C-alpha cells in the first residue's frame, strides 16, 4: 500500500489542504481511491457551522502534529 492510500496520510493531506484554502470536493481530488475516514473528515469540514469545522480541523491537525513530533530526532 502506498502512502497515498493510507487513511492517516489522506486525512493529514485533507486537513492541510483545508488550511491552504481548498474546500468541498476539491479536498478529495488528489486521491484515486478515497478511504471512508477521509470522506468523513471532508464531510465534517463542510459543516455549515464554523465552530464545528474549527473543532474538526483542530483535532486533525493535533494528530498531524503528534505524528510529526513522534518522528522527530531528539
């Protein structure tokens, strides 16, 4: 399985793409096959309530940060 197929990679890519300004269906355009978790994240980032979108994004970005921190050389 390539990195692009991993759910964790897809979710991180979608979260960072959202921060960069991508929205709605364009969040998933990069993937030939979208994992169910990634689809759900994109749906949650389309919530009409800004506060809910912010909570979802913060949770996902925290996961990205923790993953990067775990891989850093100390």
